[in-house]
């Protein structure tokens, strides 16, 4: 058993005090009566008094008060199975983890800003199934499609540029992995019409990799592709960090020159346009993807398989009912009865 508001249980400490006060008042009154009246006169004056009724009245009041306190504390006993129906879209977020995402032309960095915006997206979702793909030269399904947004946030939190073996960017690998994730979804009655959306978040540096065939497969499967470019046209250097997070220097090319990374929005625009999606851009720290969030609300939604879960079942109703019945009994039970005359 657990309690919804266990603070009310502390009021049970006052019940013995209340009972003691009732006993003390009764004894004090009895002493005063006996000091003023003889026993015969007192019995004559109390003719018709029903001692049992008086006891039932006081006992009902105390018992009723205890049950009402229990009801206020909100007891939860056993389990209750609830059914939740969710409507939404199937969405995969492909997050670029290449080294250039550490650039700080968008504060605090491109990657940190991207993760911040994804968290904002998750907060506004209502019943959409979401998964996470991370990619560089290779792609990996970091989180399968889920309605558990807390778990998704954990997978997003650990996403880092150091976790992938390659520092390059290959959109083809991200698209192939995303397509496999969409195709692995079970189609249940009610969700077959749900829109399928791939959101690619990257700075666009694809190093001239080809992805036309993979993109066409997404289009053929009616998967909408939206892209978010993050970075600036002016560009900046790519910092390198040690294990403690201190800057060791800046990324250099094979000739030893410091590399400058810039937002390559042409590639991202092309991907979105071909796949019936849209392109969005974050080039300053105060910009976000609110326009994309508005677009999601317009897409066709499906009903995903209902989730059932066990929870403690509220039991305050019947305890409150018992308490009220006891209070009612205490108020209607008489303490005097019509005396019998010979």
C-alpha cells in the first residue's frame, strides 16, 4: 500500500488526544454532578437517558473521523490496468555527430544547440513515436521508435562526437539506417496511415558523398524528409578537447592548416525539396525549430497500439464512504429514549 498524501496520517496522533479529552470531560462532569445532586435525584433527572446510544454516538464519531483521515491520505492498494490511446506520427531524428558539430559559431556549440532543440521538440510531442539515429561516416540507431520520451532523452544525452569511429559526414548511411528503422515498425490497425518523418540535423558538410539512391528509397516509401542546418556561412574553427573538456587546439588538415567549417545549406535544401519536406536553419543561438514543430501538427496522425500498464488503484472512495456513514450514524442515534411508566 502507498499513500497519495501521507501527511494526513500525522493527524492520527491527535485521535488519542481527542479520546482522552472526551474521557476527561465526562469524568469532570460526573464529579460536578455528584457534588451537587444525590444519586437518587440524579437518576430521576436523567430518566430516559440511553447510555448505550451515547456510547454508540461517540464511538461512531471517532471511527468516522479515522476513516475520513485515511481517505484524505489517499490509500492506493493493489493494481489497476489502464489503457492509453495515442495518436501521432512516426519520426526519426538523424543527428550529425561529425567533428565539425563541435564548432562554436552557434552557442554553446552546434551539437549542444541541436540537442537543446531536440529536447524542446520532445517536450511538445503528444503521442508521436520517436527514434534517434546518430551518424558520421557510419550510422547507428541510438534509440528505436518509442513513446517513452524519458528513455529517448537519456539516449540523446549520451550522444557525442567521440562515440563514432569516423569524423566525416555521410548522409547515405543515415538514410539507409533510417529506412531500415521505418520498415521494421509493426503496422497495427489504426496506425498504418500515420505520417513517417525523417528529421536530419547537420551542418551539411557531406564531403561530396552520393546519397541520391538512398533518398529515392525514402521517397518511394512515402517518408517525408525535413532538414535542419545548424551553423553560419562565415564558419569557424573546430576545437579539440582533452578528457577534462579543456581545449587542446583546433582541427587541422593534412597540410597542417587550421580547418574552418561552414554551414553547407545547399545540400540540406536539396534533400528536403526532393523528399517533399522543408529546410530550416539555425544560425544564431536564439533561433529554434518552432516552424518544424508547427508543421508536425499538420501531418496525418495514426493511432498507435494502446499501452497498458499497472498502477496502484485508488481506494479512498470506500474509506470516505465508511467515514461518512459512521458520522451519519453518530448524528442520528438518540441518547434519550422515552421512559417506561408503570
